[in-house]
C-alpha cells in the first residue's frame, strides 16, 4: 500500500520538478509569488493523481491482487489514497486562498501573469474553476463521513455513489486549468494517463459495471441461526461462478436495495458451485439478517477475491494460524479443503480465541475437522476460563509464518508483543475493512 502511494507521489513530483527546472523563469516575477504558483500546481497534481488512483482501484482490478497482496489490500490502498487526495486538495484550496495574505506581505508587484483565453475556452475554464471548488467542498465532507465510523454504512454507501461524479468534476477542473505548456512535458503525459485511468473508473462505476464479469446468481438453499448471533447461509450458484480457493471472500447481495457486502467464503470448493457463509451480527445490516433471508431467495455473488490462501504459505516455515471470533471463517475453508487429502496438511499450531467454548459452535466444528488432520494442533483459548492468547504463547521465531484473521486489536497486540520480544515473523493479516 505505502509503496504504491509513495511511488506515484514521487513520480508526479519528479515530473513536476522536470517542468520547473527546464522551463525559463519569467522576468519580473517575485520569488514568493512564483513559489505560491508552483505549490498550487504541485498540490493540485498530487491530489488529482491520488483521486485518479482511488477511482481506478474502485473498479476492483483482480489482476492487481497478486502484486498488492489481495483485494483487501487494494481497498486499504483505495482508502488511504482517498485520504491523501483530500489532504492535498485541502492544501491546494488553502494555497489558492493565500492570495490576499501574500498581497499584504509582498504587495501585488511581481505576481505571475495568468494565461489569457477568449471565447468558449474561457467559458470552459471558468466552469472548471467553479467545479473544482464545489467538488473540493464535497470530498472534504465525504472524508469526514467516511472516518466517522458511527455514520450508518447504508447511508454512507449511498453518498459514496456520488464520488464518480465528483471525480469527473475534479478531472475537468484539472484539464482546464493546468498550464498549457504541461501537455508538451512529461508531467502532461503523466497527467493525461492518470486522468484516463480515473475517468475509466468513474464511468464504469456510473454504468454500474464494476465486477460484472465476476458475478454469478443463484439461490439460498439453507439458512441457520447459530449461537453467538451468527447466521449460516448456504448458496447454490449458476454456471457463471468460476469457483474459489479456500480463504477467499466474495461480495454478496442478498437484498437489492442494500447492495453488496463482503463476506469470507467459509467452505471449500468441491466443484458443486455451493458456497457457505458464516455471518456475524456486527452492524445494522447483519443484525437480524437470519430473519430476513429465506430458502429459495435469489442471491448475487461477485468474486472470488483475496489472497488469504494456504497455497501461499512458505513450505519450510513454522505455521501459526490464529483466529478470533468470526475470523475463523477462512480457516474453516482451509481445514475443509484438506479433509480429502490429510497427508497434504502442513504442520501447524492453530490458535482459536473464543469468549465461551461451551457455547461456541465453531469450537466444536474445529475440533472435528482437526481430528482428521494430525499435523494441525488445535489450541482453544476460552476467555470465560481466563485463557487469553499472548505473543509469548505462540512460541514464534523469526522463521515462523503467522496467518491471522480476527479483531484488529488482538492482531496489533500480538504484533507488538512479538516485536517487543525481538521476534519478527512473516505476519499475514487480512485488512478486511472496505470503508
């Protein structure tokens, strides 16, 4: 995530710098006014670059999963690129508003002359300037709503649908107000490519075409309420479903008005196009879901996505698997996929954290699955009996490989605990947060 964002920011900055150092500075321009002008250009370029990345990643490009580490990482990059874009947009706006302050400090003399246009082009530039200002106010508001976790997801998702329109407004603003000499420079070529990628994403979103090629429809064949506010759903899909690998997830639409939600596939692929979901009641939508779903109801599934896969493990590494609560779902798929060939199961220590083992359906199911896999040692940590998983319990070394799926707080505590012990294993943790 950081590598992609920093690389793009660096590339845009270098392209801007090339223009600055190869262009002939106009005579009679005050240094302060010139610096303001270039800061205005750079902040705008960086904001548009990040926003273009946001729009392109919103198309869920599956081919980027391997280099970026999964769709969950793509969405995490999407989120932080958006935050970065809005930050640069705010800086761009503040620099634009600094005009009066600079006049008071150094006077009007030495200002950079604005490019002059006439006719329809002048009208378009004025419109682009207004659109940019309106869009910046809107994306600032959207950022606040996105970071405000208590804001209802459904309302946020509806508002989020305005982002493609806001991006097109910003893209128009950039194309109209960028200095005309940029288009003959590397910075202009780069800007054009970024705008093309962003417009592609925006148009695809507005056409509701994202993920269409990876969608399959089907029906619900069973719905079961499990202890702990868990809804177990089994779906049978049509021939459009391309199958999945254990540990992957899908975007599932049970109710058209609500839209798609990401859920981990909790079953192995047996070639029957039947998939299971174990859905914990964690929010407004999932709470009471079992009461709204019915056998025979139509379901739409998009995917599969994700790289939380057993096949990606290092064969020689000490395997440590950790699941907390509903984070057990990818491991259920892993264990089920190994049932047909137990001899292929790796040697692993599997730690499952539960609030109450006696009332936990997953604990019993894990015990049954692991009983046929002697190389997988199951350790259940029952909080009701005071058993809590800590970093020293893992007996990890630098050569260990940890696969974690569960509460972020537990994952961070284990990471920090291992770091304090001087142990830095390979740590896989799904960033399963799409907002």
